[in-house]
C-alpha cells in the first residue's frame, strides 16, 4: 500500500467538506447531502479496490485457487 492513496482520500474528504459547507451556507442542504454521499461512494470504491488487491495478493502468496 502506498501512502499517497491515504493522502488522496484525505484530500477528497477535505474538498467534499468545503463544498458541503459552501452549499449549506447558500441554503442548498439537499445538494450538500448529495455531494457528501458521492464523496463517500468515491472513497468506498477506492477502498473496495484496495481490499480486492489485498485478497489477490494473499491468494498469490499462499498459492490458493478459489
């Protein structure tokens, strides 16, 4: 795992937070909620990909074939 992935996830979180705060200040709470959900889905997609890579690596290390 590379540390840059964690920095990218943190950057996505900071950007989403700033966008949500701006939208909430302009009385766009519904769009702010949608933006936060989209940010969560993006980060979860990255995490699921990393977990898939982890299982593939474990399978390779132990010589398992599922």
